[in-house]
C-alpha cells in the first residue's frame, strides 16, 4: 500500500458459515478521507468494516455495533478499556479495583465531550441506549488512535445529537469509515459514500455528487 493509503481491498470476498456476504469488493481508503458505508440490513456493511479493521488494528479506534459495553461495569471502566493494551495486566487490575486519580480525570474529560461526565461511575447497563452509544464513542475517543471505524455509531441518537457526535469525531480523527443508516448524516458528514447491495458495491462516489433521493432509491431509509 502507498504511504497515503490506509485500507485497500482487491476483489475481496467474505462469508460466514459457508454463506457468502461480500463479493469482489475493490476499495481504497486514503488518509484524511471520511467515508460513509450504507446499504440495507444484511448488505455486508459490518463485514466490510471487519475486513478493514483487520488490516490496521494497531491504528484504528473502533465503535462496534450495539456499543459492546460490559454492562455490569461502570462507565469509567468501559471507557478506560479503550487503552487496556497500553498498560500491564497488573496496572489494569489495579484500576479495576481502585482507579487512579489521573485516569479518572482523563476519562471524565473525554466523557464531558459527549455529555456524560455526570455518569462516570454509573453502571453502563443502567444507561439509556443513547447514553450507552455515547459511552462507546467515548471509549473510541479515549483510545486515541488516528483512524476511526464505526458501525452505526449514532443510530440510537436523534438527528441533532447524532450530528453533534459526528462533528466531534470529525475533529478528532484523520481518517474515518462509518456505517450509517441516515442519508442526511452521510451527505453532511462524509466526503465519500459507498453503497452495498447484496454484498456488492453499487455506489462509490463523492457525497457532493449524490442526493438523498439517489441514496434512498437503493436502500430506503428516513427521508
């Protein structure tokens, strides 16, 4: 891959349990691109993101589908997990039982950016769906790596709240690839939009060349 290429797929195929999901997908994502991946449920969006993440796990902060929080643990601990691999097991265990003041301050600062600083010691499972999603975003922000992959990172938020979070992410990451379901979010926050249909790429174009009707024609969604 060239120096400005973050991800590259050539005739990529993928499937699960013998069932094909993606077919012959070619894709190059370069530094500083903001890419939205769209399509109906089952089109292959999550599979595509998984292939990309597998190429550069050391450079990617991830917002997985459905937040993927450890719900009995506090919001602090769920966000702190974004950097588990930066510390020793002994240090991480100590912070599980007795969080260091410096780490609490770091996590509280990140949570403030998503409006959740007051929930830092609440159990993640006690939060609303939207709050859990913002906790997952905070974990990715705390991770600090330069590339973001997000699988429907604002699907539980209203459009205004979702737009605020997407603006926050755009300000923190040099390269972004997000699966999105809201065409307005995609058109406003991505500079490139990819649409998958039955595992194949049917659109790959600058967002400036597309309209909401262009996208809705292929996969439906909120007008």
